[in-house]
């Protein structure tokens, strides 16, 4: 009989997964400049630049952006052409008017709201960016769901029929909600992003070196047994 998601992700399994992901993250932390800032505005800019873009490509653009527009007030006064010049290396010119509108809105507000629903009202901020900013820069809990995390959870519970709609499914959202801790969420979420980017990768996952392996991951168990490891 095939085990259900709830049976696979028992309370004990959830505890083990969190612990191992956290430990892995301590050893493999990816040190990007926006991970060291305590400026909430800089963190929000980074999260927007990271949308649909690899982190390594964002580093130099982030530095230049913060150099030219170090505060919402600077961004609010900047011509769109200048914002476009800075963002040009990343492509995706749709970000330019959103950034300009965001600068104006933040300058009006005077601070970034630490509330998920209010964040969603800001230009350029969607569910993922709001959750990421809250957990990394807002001192609040945020539950991350991106394509890497969806792929990881599908493998974890042995689902092979996941597709672009899976992130909206209740079972998936419930699973991420349960896996995301209430304490230490910043370190856990950073670890999870790095882990799903470098270990449980698209294509061939690296089950042999994965901290979850056969005892906590249905797909890992199958793959490692097939390889006789
Ligand atoms: S064991 Fe393999 S499939 Fe499972 S989480 Fe680790 S890398 Fe991904």
C-alpha cells in the first residue's frame, strides 16, 4: 500500500527534515551581499531582483542599484531611464516601472509594512517575494513556495505527477506550511533555498550526498536502492 503524504511527513519526519536541512545550511551557506544587510529596503530590492533570475547574476546589479538608489527617496526621484540602465544586465524590462512605482510608494509610506497582505499591495511584490522578504528581512515567518521547493517536496513524498499547477494544490501548501519552522525561519529558509538549488537539483538530484537520503525521502530511497548504495 502506498503511504499518504501525512504518513510520510509525520511529526517526527518533519522534525528530522528541519534539523538536517538546518545543519546542512550551516555548512553550505551561500554568502550573497543581500544576506548580510540589515537594511529592509536593500533586502526588498534584492528579492525583486532575484525574481526569475539566478543569484550570481544579481550580485553586481544589486551593488550598483544600492549605490545609485540607496533609499526609497532616491529611487522615487530617479528617472525610469536611469533605473533601466542599472537593471539592463538582467533583462526583464518589466521591472523598471515597477521599481519606479515601488520607490514612490515606499517614500510615501515611510517604512516597509511587516504584514503579508500589505506587502502584496506594493508594486512588484507577489506572494513569493512577500514571504521571502518577511522571513529574511522582516523578522517574521514566511512560507516559501517556488519551483525548486515544489520539486523537492514532490520527490520527498514520491509524487511523480507534479506539474506547474502543483504549487496551488492544498496538499503541497499544507506540506510546506508544516515543514517551515516557527523559530529560526530565516536560517531554515536560506538553507532550503541553497539545498534545493545545489542538492535536490532539477534533472538528476544528488541523493548520494543528500542529508535526507533514504530514510526521509521516498525518491531518495528508491534511487539509492536502485544504485545499491
Ligand atoms: S534524497 Fe535525493 S530526491 Fe530526496 S531530497 Fe535528497 S536529493 Fe532530493
